[in-house]
C-alpha cells in the first residue's frame, strides 16, 4: 500500500492535502453549520463576453446567500484554445477580473476541458497561476474530501478517441498523457480504487464531458463504456459535467446516479438539442447559467439558475429518496 505524505498549503485559506501514488486529495472544511455548499460552472472563460460577466454577477449573489465553501469548474476554462502560457493575460481577463464578488473569493477546483487541451494545458496546472490568483487549483484528476462528501475530479478529455484520430485541424497538448490507452487505464484504476475506499455519505464525480446529454455533443460513449460501470459499482450519487453549453438534469435508467450538466458559463447554443434522446431527462435549458449544491449528511439540494439568477429547476435527494421539480 502506497505511503501517504501530508503537506500543508495555503491558497487564501488553509487546506491540508495528502499525496498518494494515485490521486492527490485536498481536505476542505465544511461550513460551521455542518453543511457544505458550492457552485458549479463550466465553459466560461471569454473575457466577460457572451454574458460571462452577467453569470458571474449572479454567482456572486447566490454564493453570498448560500455562504458557499468553494466553486467547482467543469472545464473549458479559457476559450477558444486554452492558455498560450502561464503568463497569458487571458487568465486574469477571464477569471481574476470577472469573478470579483466577495463570495467567490474562495477556492476554485477545476478540471481541464477539450478547449483547454488545445492550448498550453500544463500552464493551467502550473503553481505559478496560484501566485497570480490564490483561488486557482487545477489538476488533471484529484479528490476533494469534505468530511461527509468526497468529490472525484476526472480528466475526461483523453478518453475521447476522436481527439487523437480526427482532431479536425486542432492541435492538442498531450504532454503528460503519453500513451492514451495506458493513461486512461491507469486513471480508471485510480478512480475505482479511490471510490472503493471512500466511506463518504455522498460520492460525486466531476468531469468535463457528459456521460449523458441531449445537447450538442450528446452522450460520450467512451465514458458510458469505461467510466459509468465503475460509478454504478461504487454507488456514486452525482456525475457533474460541462462540455455541452447548457443546463441539464438526467436520471440514470438502472441506478440512482443523477447526471447534472453545468456548462453554460458564457456562450450557449440556443435550440441545439437532440430530441431523439429525451428518455429520463428531467430538465434541459439551452441558455446561460450555473448550478448550486448544498449538502448535509442526509440530504442534497441542487438548483439551476439562469443569467438573471432565476431558479429554473431544483433537485432534492435524500438517502433512499429522490425527487425533482421545476
């Protein structure tokens, strides 16, 4: 069994993380009232354009109401082609100078999306960015442990075969990936091992690509084949993603997993929906917005908001019980 090494780091607040041979873990404290609250946003970094600034404004308002503990980014953090380097001003123009509300001055836990891999992917992983803005934490795959909740962040872009075989003129930064099949196999083993060890009441997995979606990109077959069986076998409660520029809630047909898409942080795709794949869809919105999550040891409450901060859909889950409402 691999040794655990404990370190103390400071990114605006004190966090403790542990390095294991597989996935790095950040221990994040829960709220003083015993709850855990965070926002989920994806597909956002456009220097404030396409309503990114308006979404950020409402995130700040909701973040204050909920007294959030952190923010989750589901990837495609910087458009159109990621960052050019760790000195790219797009980082500050699309992140630091946009999400300025006091309530958003919390840790941001981020994964890479396919657009991020089209630039200097390693720049987003660089500790140098944390010198510019201490909120920023971006790794390929990692875990956030918050007492009764474990959140597993998974690097889904290398799973998609077409990015390697038919990149459509795009250049991807595969440094750090090596052989695709070896990388994804090892990552799946690490995720499965971490999930099986977890005793958290809530297990949440975050990736950029959807497992289930009726949006522009639709289902990701590689994740259905390789990742979903692991999630089902380990009683994962929620899979949260971006990639499709919309807000979605889809239930799994034969497990309690709820698929939650929050990829509407800026440019959205109005009317781009697959009407042939609507089974088990509880909610779909093709405009800009974001999602909030509030957890206690016995209940989970998610809400989807539009660009004006209006609640569009609610998801409420208790252990052994589940319901949703508009």
